[in-house]
C-alpha cells in the first residue's frame, strides 16, 4: 500500500504527459521509507529528456519531504529511488505552483 506521503507522485507523473509518458508505478522495497518510481515512456528517452526528468523529480521530492537518491534509464524505462523522510501527513505539493 502506497503511503500518503507519496500522494504527489500521481500529479508528477501526469505532468510528464508532454514527454509521452505511457505509465508509472511505485514499487515497494523491504524498507517502508524507500520506494522505487518506475516511469515508462512511449518512445526511447534521449540524454536530454533523462536529465530533465531527473531535475523535475528532484524538485518535486524537495517540496514533498522526500529525497531523490539516484536513477537509471534504459530506452523507455526510467527508475528512481525515492526516500521518504517520515511516514507523516499527506504530501501533495507542486513545486511550480
């Protein structure tokens, strides 16, 4: 079950529609404070798109009490490790509003 502190992830994923996002999922790990965000795109990502998604994700994490640790991508799949600072209140902040 996804913690409420990751409520913001759906808005983040929807904001990537102009980049041709196909789907997304949050994958649990053994640690309830560590999650893996898996994004799938309709076409292969370029180096520039990968850089932009990383910067954008970092901004969303910062305003929602999370830490973006690292990521990797292969063709149209992007996976990033996200650390939750606490299993506290709902986080649904947009860094650009």
